[in-house]
C-alpha cells in the first residue's frame, strides 16, 4: 500500500502519456506524411541510381492505399503519388528524380496547408521520432476483417450495410486479395446502385483491378464509370485513371491519346494540367517523340503559366529532354567540331530556351571560331537565363576572361557566388584567375585556396596559387605550391618552369637548371626555358 | 551494475559520434575530377599588387595557367 502511495505519480504520468500518444496517433497524426517526408528525403539525399528509386516506391504504397480508401472522391494527391510511383518504377534517367521530388513536394505542401500549423508541426515531430510504415500489418487487417464481417452479420439497414461492405472491400484491397475485394465492392454496389457510395465502390473496384495488374478490366471499368456518371467528380478522375492503367500496361500510345482527350474534353478541370504534362512526358520518355512532347509542354505552359507543373517543365523537364543534344554539343567542342557543336546546342535550346549551359556552350564554340563578339553576347545571355547553373557560369567566366572582359568576369563570378554556394573547383579557379589578372592577389589566394579544397588534385590551382605567393614575395610558400603542382602532375611544364624561375631568383641555380631541363624534355623547343638555361651556364661558367 | 551502465553509455556515445562525423564527411565527398582540356598557359606580368606594393622579383616571367571550361 505504501508502495502505491509513493509511486502513484509515476503511474499517473505513464497512463497520461499512453492516453496522449494513442489519441495523438489516432486523431492527430497523418501517418502518410511520415512516408511522404521520408520519400522526399530519400529522393533529395540518397537517390543516386535508378535502383535507389525502388526504395521511394515502397514508401508510397501505404499512403496510396490510404487515399483510395476515402469515402469521397480521392484528392489530386492520389494522382501525384501514383505519378511518383510510376516514375520510380520506370525511370530511364536519374534526372527524373526531379519529377518525383516535384510530386512529393506538391503533396506535402498541399497537406501542410490543409492541416494547419499545429498539425504540421506534429507531423514533422512524428517523422523525426518514428520511421515510415512500409508494409501494412496483416494481423491488424485480419482483425479489421473479422470485426467488419461480424458487424455485417448483425446489420439489417441498407445504408450502414453498404458502408460496411465498402469498408470491407478496402480492407481486402489493402490485403491485395482481389477476389474478395471484388465480392465486397460488388455487394456494396448491389445494395443501392444509385448512391454516391456505390459510385465510389465502382471506382475503387476499377482501381483494385489496376492495382492487381488487370489493366484491361480496369480500363473498361473506369471508362464505363465515366460514361455512366458524366456529372460526377469521379468521372474525370476515372478518365485519368484509365489513362494511367494504359500507361502501367505499357500501352503508351493509347495512354498518351487518353491524356490528350482528357485535357481537350475538360480544359478547366483540376486534372487537365497534369494530363497535358503526362501527354508530353509519355511522348518523350516512352514514345521518343520529342516534337510532340515540346508541343504538349508548350500548351501546358501557355494555358497554366503560374502552375507549379508548368514551371517544372520549363525549369527541369525540358532541360532533361535537351540534355542529350547538350552533351553531344560539348563532345563536339572537345573534338573541335565547332559548327556541329552549335547545331546541337541550337537543338537543345529549341527544346529548352532557358538552358544556360547550352547557351554557354554555344558561346565557347563561337569563341573558338574567332567570333568574340558573338561569344560574349552568348555568355551574357547564358548568365541572364541561368546564373544558378554552375557549368554555365564556369564557361561564361572562361569566355569573359579570354575576351579580356575581366571586370565582367569578376562581377558575374561574385554575383553567382552571392546567389548560391558553388560546388566546383573550376568556378573558384576561374574567378581566382580573373583576380590575378587584376593583381588582386588577396582575393586570388582565397579563390585558388577554395578551388584546391574542393579538388586537391587540381594542379593548375596549385601553380596559380604559387604565382600569387611569389607576387606577394612569399617565396618559400610559392616554391612549395609549385612543388605540390609537380607532385600531382609530373609532366606539367608550366609548374616546372615556374619552379625553375623561383630557384633562379633565389640563387639556387643548379636546382633551377634541373627544372628548366625537365621543361625541355616535356616541351622541346620551349625558348624561355632554354634562355634561362643559357643564363645559368653563363653565370656558373660550367654546364650544370 | 551502475558502472556497467555508464560504460555502455560511454561506448554508445563514442559510436554515435563516430557515425555522425563519418556520415558528415561522406556528404562532403569531393566532386569528380573534371576534364579541363581548355587550359591555356598565359604570360603573367604584375609589376605590383593591387595595393601598389612591388611584386616579387621575376613575377612577370612566371606562367599562370589560363581559365578552364568544363563539360557536364
């Protein structure tokens, strides 16, 4: 008794905590948010290969089943989740991860808006504390099944009975038991075929066929539903789902046609933007029809200029589509076939007019073709359209510096850096070079140092850092940097030459001679190295 | 018993610290080495730095490596 008196407070706290967490889990938390947030985290941080996409797919299964089990028409979230699942299942390019991220971000932000600040905070807390639910618990589902069957046995009234069969159908759907799902939904429909719940049961039944891989049945069921209830909210969703079933079946041409029909028949509906997007997406990724894809994306962007999907096609999807031409353009630059490179960059820009790296690539080709004015104008245009594209910035800096527009190179470099943290050593290297030309050695040090930090094998950065030290009369630091450059690139003639010059002025003539001789081995006929060697011979009065 | 608990806690804390540090390092993985075949060596001729101080002797004879361009 005295034990209870002493410890009752602890028991009360434990009981309150259990009650709170039960209520919290049952009423407050949206469990699908944990899965969606985890999927987005994986898409952002971990998905590097197409195989990694599968892990995202498994996280979507439970939220999709939860969405379909609703009594009312499923929200647009279902479409986004299914799209994310489709891309995760059949992606061909790792860049398609951007599409998955778009869908997940759209659902999460819509849910956050709908649930309000406090619930969203609890969802985030839940995500931090608990892991996602990847599989549904079979024992739990079986317990639900038993309970529903028992309630069905003692229910006589039509409406509650229909509701119970509908719930049972959803339980079987989650158990992936198609025959039982079919039976339960058909009973729900039979009880009152004209009710809203019967329409939803028809929708869920068609969806069960799709889920079980019976695509033809699913398509015909969805199409019948759309015809029978043209005014119902589910009609357009059924049309969309029929197109999705065709896509999952692999009948891409028909799927695309169905998306186009939907967008044409219901131009103002909430599904028409995504239908146009899908028409373009399937055209490009599954039918290899770039022209049609561009046409549908243009329609989408013109009809819904503020739409998040339309912005996505402009900023991401078009660039993925253009990336093949862009890559070919850069390969042709390397092969010094500048005219063909320009042809490819033009094709890339035809698909994605805002593709900064293609514009900068075109600028490089113009520069090497000797048209500096054109090169500068293209570099400037590249910076206007995408200063956040690091490849474009690095190449624009290359053009500005080589066209002697050093102030512009520094201004653009600093502006790009103010917008985001650059991650490539070449960016800091080019900016450092521009500072060297302006004799701003302090800043040059800083940029070459950053460049080396990002890429410790970047020999040009060591060499130029050595030059910067030398200008500042930090002679031993300079010698060390030239040596570090040589350690990483034994055949780097300029670093050997600079080390030779350094030794020469430090009066270490024999060491200097060794470096100049090495330069002449790497680059025979290097006149300046020969001149230094001659001077050394004259001073020492013997062949070093 | 109490001693054992603290030893376990200490081991767990060390293990967690090692995990956190190693995963933070992994995230800072270096980007792949870029092809920089656009390199150009150019003459470099500062007689003085931006503050007007005289540059190191022979600075004008050093070879600064030129800007680079990159592919994707």
